[in-house]
């Protein structure tokens, strides 16, 4: 115990630097290549969501597309870095079917019902041949996972990005605690994990049902978080995904919403409610649910 205490104290002291040392350290860092991960999605890349040692929260109501958007982001990111996707709501086969639909544009319902044609089966095989060896995607459908279990997965697979769907299902190691206490401990430990390992952790979070009132007319906000306010406090970025009623869409995006409706897509808004590394604002997107595809419109940082 004495040795451990000494090592810990030395580690703490090593983090204490004076102004000149930190200046030199930062200047050296500025000369190194950019290590943030890009997705070739300009509107999101400019937000700086996937830098090292970060926690990004993606929040939304159940059924509003959180998992679909997270999978789309994970698939893009896996083209250049090892990406670990943990789901505690669905099995990995269902996640893969969503991925297949996105890659081949085969209707996800046809995949679900196993009613694909020989031509579609060939399309799936061709897509697999193209992407095999060029993706670092890891799927995990573990249940009753604790933060220690997630840490063990990170140590084993060494991902650069970790998606957790969703943190409300992470098991408590101290039964009997209140929900806000459990979530506060979970978010603190995940933040520490990101800081220690240099990875980015993307936490999927559910919002309260108040955002469903009046047909979804109420715009989702940080105050609608389900659980603990520490979720927002421990995050570097906080994104809120909202599918508004088309009748309540503000004027700047009305034409976009009508275009989505005409094409059979869902008009959605990503509210960048918090961003320690860049701008905040509203990003309108379209969601083609049958094919699990998202499309970005021209950005707008003024809409509220």
C-alpha cells in the first residue's frame, strides 16, 4: 500500500507544470499531425466531435433514430480507425442488418423478414467483398455490462472510438443506489476511461417523454435529460437528435422538411447544445429510414 501510494503521488506530481513548460509542450503538440478522426461528413467534421480524450453524447427519444445515426457514424469512422460498438438493447445481427441496408440500399424490412431476391443476395455478397478488410468495426451485444467490463473490452481490442448504446443500461456495481447516483458514477468513470486511454467515447442517452407532448412540438433541450445532470457536465460535446412535427418546423427549414416529406424521408434536427471544441447550433438532416441513410443539408448555425 505504501508503494502504491508513493507511485500515485509521483504520478500526480508529474502532471504539475509551470506556464513555460505547458507553453513549450503545447507548441510541440501544434507541430504534430492532426489526430482527430474525420468522417468525410463536412458539417459534423467541423464540430470536432471525435478528438482524443473526449466524451460525446448523442441524446434523443426512443424511436427517433439515435441508434441509426450512431451506426451510420460508427460505420464511417471504422473506415479509418478501430471502432467498437456496444449495444445492450439489440443483438448484433439486427445491427448488421441495418448496416447491410445502408450499404446496399435494400429495404431494411425485406432483410428483417428474410424476403430477399437472388439479385439482392448477390448485392450483399458484393458489398461484403468490397468492405471486408477495409473496416475496423467491432460489434458487441453484451448485457448487464459494467464500466469495468467496458474498460476490459477497450484494453483488449484497443479501439479509437467507442459507442455505448445506451448508458442507461450499464449495470451498477453498488446495488441499491438511486438512478442519478448510478449515472453520475457511470459518466465519471467513462470520462476517466477516455482521459486515460486517449479514446473518444460516444454515449447514447435517452430524453424524457416531455419531448413527445403536443405531437413532438416541444424542441428537445438539455433539461429533458433522463437521469443525472452529470451526463451533460462530463461531456465535451452534447448532440440532441429531434424529429419535429413537420407542421412545427421553423421557417428557415420548412422547405427542407417539405422536400423530405415528398421523398418519403424523415426531417430531423441535430441540436449541438454543447461543444467545448467548436461552435454550437442546429444541423438539419434527412433520414431515409427504409435504407438507413442520413443526408445533410446546408448548415445553419442561426436556427433555434
